[in-house]
């Protein structure tokens, strides 16, 4: 969650650690909480890793602009998935 008075540009990297097809959802929730995910919040919805060149190919989303209170939520249909969110934060 982006703190009060701040804005951020983030990169999201997701890696499937198992050679098993996994569906992935990523949502950018504007000034809310994960329980309030709306259809328009999704950046990816049920992307099957089996559709990638390799089940192990990382998925990257870059330059996601976030404002105070914004949150990133990730769901996967399997447990062998790693997610990293990093970026820079500045005064809003």
C-alpha cells in the first residue's frame, strides 16, 4: 500500500517455480483493500502460465503508477509462485 502523501512507480515480477500450469491474477486496487477488488482493477485475470513460452517464464509488469492508498493484489491457483513488487516512491 502506498503511504499517505506519496506516489509510486512499481514493477511486478511473478515466477512460477513448478512445471505446472497456474492461473495468475494481478489487480491494482485504487485507494482500497483486496476484499474490494472490482473487475476494472485487474491488470491480468486468470493468465495461464502454460500459454507462455515456458511454464517457468517470468511475467513482468513495469511502470505501474500508484497513488496514496493504492494496493497490488496477486492471486494464483497454485502455491509454487513467487511475487516481487519493487519500485520508487516519491512525494505526491
